[in-house]
C-alpha cells in the first residue's frame, strides 16, 4: 500500500500501531537553511554497531542530543547525549507543537546519498519505554520509508518529502519493523532527526 497521498495526520497503519504523516511542515527555503546548518554544526560521527560479535562502522553518520547527557544503547553500542544546539532546539519546539508531545532527546542520521540506508529494525529499546512516540523530521533528499508487520509481513510505504514530519506511536515499535532502503537514484544528502523520550 502506498501512503504518499494519504490525509496528513491520519493513521496510516491498518492495525497494531499508529503512524501519522504530516507532510511538509516548513517551506523549501527553511528546510534548506536547517539542512545546511545541521550539516555544519552537528558533531557527526560514523555510526557503529556490533552484530553477531562483529564490530561494524557504517558510512552513515549519526549524532545524539538531549536535555541531559542521556545514555542510549542500540546495536550493542552506547551514545552519550550532547546539549541541544540553537537550531535543534528550534526544530524540537516546532515538532512538539505539532505533535502535542514533549521530547527529551534526538537521534540524528546523515545519509550522504542513496547508497546509504537503514536495515529493517524496531526502536524498541527499554530506555524508550513501551508504546513510545518517535517524531521523524526529514531534511534534504526525498527517500522512501518502508514498514512491515512483524507477523503478517504486510508492507506499507511512504515517500518522505524534504521538510516533512512522520510520527510513529502506540504499539508500532512492538508490532512493526521499518527501514530506509538504498536507492541509486538519490545523489544528494538527507538528514533525519528522530525526536524521542528517554525514560529516566
């Protein structure tokens, strides 16, 4: 099922969770301004993972920011949150206003081109709590975002426009996987900001 033309804010999942696509929440000029700023000011580092005992360093880069120096562990590696930059705080405030949800942290990913993606996974770490809400803001290149039910394997997809917002909440992380597939057609970078709440 293609979700690209769905009503903004409506639940895109047929069952076992909630995913809302708000579409563009800022104009192209503002989206480009924030993209340029984040590419220059964020402390990007190549992401790391330990899979089946093997230490992997990805081409994709990542960064972890928050209200406090929260520790966040995923793929058997741990990050310590950095303090918000002014621009990140502005984007956090905008997303909180639209979603009526408070967030205390943000995981950022930098995909230099379509040759970099994200494998199937769920953001179901214990530190995020159960039925967590994750707000995903996309800047830069448009990319396809896929979801797949863990049991029925039912697929869903949506094209994430530049300056757009997608929210996953409820039981989504329990029952659905999501990924960002690679695409040779995409030559420009994309920055994805995933606002989260670490359970203290």
